[in-house]
C-alpha cells in the first residue's frame, strides 16, 4: 500500500442511490411544470450539483429556479435515499480492509454530509470512515478541490499521500487540481475512455478490482 489514506466519491462509486435521485427529479420537474426528464439523462448528471443538473436538463439559467428545484428534490429524494440506497458489491469489504490495514478512508461528495451519514449509519459503514465531507460543507463544489483538500488536511496528510477514487471526470479533475492521485471506478455512467484526458493511476471496473489493486 503506497497511500496513507484513500478517499472516495459516493454516488456511483461506493453506492447507488439512483432510484431515489430519479424520483426526486421527477417530483421537482413536475412541481415546476417541466417535462419529466429521461431516467438515463438524470443518471448522467449524478455527481453534479443539483442546481447545475437542473440547468443542464431544462436549459433554464435562473438560479432561483434551480434552488427551488433542489428544495423540491430533497422532499422526495432524501427519505428515499435513506431507505433505498444500495452499496456496490465489495464496498463494505474494501472499507473494512482499509480499516484493518490502518489506512484511513473518507468520503468527499457533492451530496449533503447529513444525508450520507443517514444512509451509511444503518448499513454499518460509518464506523469504517475517518470523515465525511458533503456539499454543504464547502463554498465551491467539485471539480474545485476545496472539499478534497479539506478532507486531506483533516487527516494530517498532503495530497501526494492519498488516492481519490470516483466515477466521473468531475472527480478526476478534482483530484488533478488537488494534486492527488486518481483512480476511476466504472460503477457509473462514465466509460473508461472518458478518463483518457486525466492522469488516472488505475481504472477499476468494480470495487473488488480496486481492493486487489491496492493489495488489500
């Protein structure tokens, strides 16, 4: 193990909350009078701040509309995520192996930290993590490296000592801008070829592969 900590994105990296996220989009769009978006179009926005995803799918640049969408989305999606989120195969085993090896694991996500903790605690994952950094804890969302840098500093480490793992090019750019190594995890909608523009140290088809590559 060459890293002193391994940090992760959450959605489509460690877990799948897409059922709840799609339901939240449907509710928010319908309430605001927009056509309900295609499920796959919504999946492709996962990992993007909700206001930005709303603007992408509607073409509406009105930030106030995006904020209202976020509020409506939360009404439906957050309770569902707590109930319906599925951890990907190998997630618990990977985090447990890191814990047993004395290598801290942490999450840096655009999802709210409170929501993440509510999802992770009943699934027994929260004790395996050194920290959880959510979107409400930063002024600038990924690919700005603010959250990743704060999490790394909170561990008493430097970016060169850690690995950041994620499923999107947003995550890859975040790691690059932070000065951390990046591993792509292909649990989401982003194909391996899309990471070619970034210096990924590894591309994992799944979490068991990532665990094996880390030597755990």
